[in-house]
């Protein structure tokens, strides 16, 4: 059988600890297993040998950007197929805690309803929403095919974008089916603005089904300070 995903492992752990509500996870065997999974996730995505575009293309990009500076180019558009900026899992609990009083009750009710609802293919006691709560609370990256799974090379890519200064560089991406506007940093310094287009008709990846779009966006932003704007629901 295929290797289980991070979300699958957490769902299994949740199923085994289905008698423990999320407000009592602290100090439990479930929390210990989740933290162990986070350590494994961080080790995998931080490996320096993981490549997504490779040395040849990075060298070409660097020389091209240097040429644009020499030619006094005002703006440089770097097009590539993925979301580059930091995209940690959305933290729905933190978003609700920081919400205005009028939003807090509505958002909490939506999250509670989603946790209680059983999603197709998910074991009882381990709904997709509850898995998302765990991913957000503990900051666990569960997708390794994009830039978030290639931390070392993303840093090399971001450092390359520094040529000429952040104000003149825009990165365009996509593939997630959702829309994003964010900032790309290298060693803490902003090096580019990023715009990522949404799909035309394919559905996006909604972490908590039935959650208001405002909660979804707030949960992503609270986990990602460099995320300026996101839309997980619109198409076209």
C-alpha cells in the first residue's frame, strides 16, 4: 500500500484518541505523536539535497536578473508554476481567538459544526476539520511537492531574487487553485512581491468545509505574516 500522508497519520492518531477533545490535547500521547510527526516533517523539507528547479535554472535566473539590472529594467516578472512564499497551515483556533466579538461566535460555531460533521472517507473521531486544527495548532507542513517541501532550495531561489532589489521584482505562480498575494523573504529580508492566480473551474483546497471565507482567509493570515491576501473560494 502507498505510504500514509502526514494528514493520514494524524487522522489515525486522532481516531485512537477520539475520547480526548481538542481542548485537552496538551500533554497527551496524541500530542507527543503529533510533535514527533512535526519533527519528521521539518527534517524532510529542510534537507539540502531536495531540489525543485535545480542548479542550472537557478544559475540562468541569476544571470538573467543581473542582465536586467545592467539594462536598467524597471520591473522584472519571474514566472514559475508554484506558490513560493511561506504557506504554513492555517490556524483556525488562533484566528477565532483574535477575531472581533461579532465574528468570533460565528466562526467558532462553523468550526465546531465542521468538526462534528463526518467527511467522506474520514474515520469517526478524526474529521478533516479536526486534522486541520491539529496541523494549524502545531504548525505541521503536510505537503512536500511544492516550495514548502524544499526549504533550502527556496532560500537559494529567494536569495537569487535579491539581485536589483525587492521593489522591482514580482514573482507569479499558481497550481494551488487558489489566489494568493504575499511577500518572499531571504534571511528575513523581503526580496520580492508574489501574485498567484486561481484556477478557472477546478475547486480549491478548502481546509474546513462549511467555514465562512472570512474565517478561512483569517486562519491563513494568522499563520503567515507575509501573506497579504488570499481567496480560497472564487474561480475564474
